[in-house]
DNA sequence: CCCTGATTCGC
DNA sequence: GCGAATCAGG
């Protein structure tokens, strides 16, 4: 991917708005967060404020790589991000970020004795999702409380074990459950 | 483990 | 100039 004027402009804008490098990389697409950080430095954009200078202590030089870096790396499959966003993508962080993270969500227990418990979600924002977080959407995307399950999903599955079963219902199980 | 930004240096 | 690898920290 090329750093066109447009992309650089967007980078500057998002960086100044305080988005993290990975968030910016996700919005730009086709670049890693490292690329974003590297570009930020090259552009001499101001870094993030360090309160009290805790972080930037003199860093020892990087030791020489013991093993030469492999120059042949497979092109990484860019994760599809098909989830649509409201046109207004401004996030009122200040208001909704003060969340109730470990809120347990339960459904009414059916009278049949098989209790159906929906595991608590981590209430993640779209930008927080990783390869290992459940991408089961919860709520109305047009609503402010929309979020993703975010629990750990095994291996490369897009969903956690619970939502995996909801997503891919085997016919046998679907029948059993009616 | 997840994440964050900072730095180096081969390309 | 670019950005993966690495470091350092939360």
C-alpha cells in the first residue's frame, strides 16, 4: 500500500484525534500499526504525551539480530472487515467508555430445566476485536450500546464456543432444540 | 495474554 | 522512505 496524500492526511487527522496506531491502521487498511507508527515518526508528528516521562527512558540499542530476518514472508491475508458502520462514525468515547464491563447477561431460564445462559460479553468496540475475540454482534449497530461479544474464540474461529453454536447450528442440534 | 507507542535498521 | 522486529511499558 502506498502513502498517498489522502492516506497521509487521514493519518494525521486520526492521530491528532488520539486514535491508537492500530485503530488508524485498521481504518486505513492495508497497513500494520507498525507502519502507522513509523510514518508518524517520519512525519515528525508529535508523539503521545508521556505524563512525567515515565516511558521514555534511554533505551539500550537493539542487539544485533542473531538470526537473519527471513525475507520471504507470505502475504498476510488481510482480515475481512465486512461490518458496516453508521455513517456517523464519531464515537462519544467519554460517555460510553465508562462502561460496566463485567456485566453478566442472562436470558430468562426456560421452564424446561435446561438453563440457557448467555456468557457475559466483554462489550468490545469494533476496533478492539482481534483474531481471537468473538465477533458476535450484540445490539443494534445504529444504537450507541452496540458492541461485540469479545470473549475468546478458539483458534481462528470468529466466534466464541457459545456463539459458535448459535452461528453454525448442526441440523441434529437444531432439531433437538426446536 | 491482550494491548500501547518507540526505536532500529535491512530493504 | 518504508515497516517488521523488537523493546519497553500498561
